[in-house]
C-alpha cells in the first residue's frame, strides 16, 4: 500500500504497556496458536460485546464503565505498525466523512485503541486473545498489534492490505453504529432464537466486509493507495476468516447453523461487492434474499 506520505490520524490512543511502542508491546497468549484459532472461531472481527466479552445476552448494552488507570492518554508510538494503522485510520476518515456528508449527516470519527494483554473498554474487559473488536458503547476500535501479527502468521492472511482490511472492517462496524443499524439488529436479536440471532450477526459481519471493500475502492479512487497484489491480499484475508475455514481448522467439522460471520465464500463475495461498486446501497446485506 502507498501510505508512506499519508497523514496519520489524531484519533489513536496507545494503551500498550512498557512505553510508547517500539515493537508493538509484548503479549503472552496462553495455549499458543491453537488456542488463538479456537478463539478466532467465535470472536474474530466481532462486534457483539456480549459475545466478545463473555456475556450471555446477545444485546449491545454496555457493561459498567471501568476506570482505565488515570493519567493522560499517550499518543501512538513511533513504531512502524502503529504508524501504519494510524495512516489506515486516517484513510477511513477521509472516505467516511464525505460519504456521510452526501447523506446529509455528520460522521463522528471513531477512536482506535492500541493495547496489549488486557484492555478496559466501554463494553467491559477484553483479553488480547479476543482479537480486534469494536465497542458500540464507546465508539472505539480495539486492536492488539501483536495479535494481528500472529493472526497473519497462523491464518496465512499476510500483507499490509490484509492488516488494513482488519481496521477497515472494524471501522465498518462503527459506520453501522452511526447509521443505527447495530441498534436495530440488537432489538431483533432480543426475541430471536440462537439460530436466528446467529443469522442476523452474519448479516452484520458481511455488511462490515462490504463496507471495508467500499472504503478501499473510494480511497484508491481518490489517492491511489493500492499497489499490485493488494487486492489479492484483501480477498485472501476475507477468505481466511470465514467461519467454515476456521471451524474446519479448529475441529475438523463445519456447522453452518453456528456461523456468526459467514463462510469464506460469503466474506469474499461481500468484500468484493463493496470493492467493485463503491456504493453504500450495494452493501445492504439485510435486504438480500441470499448471502
């Protein structure tokens, strides 16, 4: 990706331990990569805090706010990984601000929190193993850079655009939150069965994939940020985190009724749809008769 001359977002908080960065912090993942993959099975790219953070109710009610340790919030570190995600976040801002203006709305930019080990969010406490997630209660994206590196190594989702896809997907959840989609889905899930609730969550996740593709299309049209091979990296990343692939890898079987994010083919399809169209209306997963 061509981001070296791009601006860095001011909406990044560095909550990593051991200083301002350098190597993205040190993280210990209990159980090794196998445990990470099992956690990814249900949590990867999640938006539902009740699932991500261990609750049993499929709503979006925030957990009680927790004091985060006091002191001024540190700016992001000067390490390459944090600067990269800061530039990606800036690119999402440069796409979604005018997109919301065209709808007659104001885009409230999310904040990106870099952490390692454990973090307190408006949705409760999360461990590094949770992976990247978005908390609707505080409008923040939470990202552990060490986990992101392990994800690329263990799932084969390599390349800088694969990492950008992770950020863009989580920002896609913020866009859904801003548009009121997450609230409407939460209401529907309260009276739904587990199977129905999972099906609704799949539509949420596939729409976020589509919005990530839309972002890439518009950012590239405006600033030519993509290089040869980037699109393949993004499509490979979308395929790598399909529920069917993760389930097969973790336990050797696939249970479609338990999907919460969509199959590899579905994730690729909806990411590609946003990428090829660049239009919000093309990302209406809730109006689609087939996913």
